[in-house]
C-alpha cells in the first residue's frame, strides 16, 4: 500500500477470519481491493484511529480493547458516528 493511497480500515469477520481488513481504493475511488488482514484472537466490533499522533488503531471486541501501532496516521472517527 503506497503512502499516497487512501485506505479503509474496518473490523470484520469471526473465528479464523476475525480481524482488521485494510482496503485500498483504485485511482477512480469506485473499487477497492483487500491489501491485508490483521488477524485478531476475538471477533472485532469496531475500530478507530486514536492517540495524539493518530497512528494507534483502537479495536473493540465483546471482551477486549486492543491497541496496535500502525505505520500510518489515520483520521479519527468523528464524534457521534
């Protein structure tokens, strides 16, 4: 994934497919392709970028709050979304 390419990070799956899915838009922003799956030991319910620098990804599941450092600076989810 190139640094200039916007990406969508989303929580999804369960069991062996549970994790954070990272998609990259094509040049027209009409299609996206799966770039990577970050596996998790539990089914994720949501994720958002946080922290002062916007590089940790906070992930919730039914039982756990995960935080992973990323190499990108994400935009936090707006309040109320």
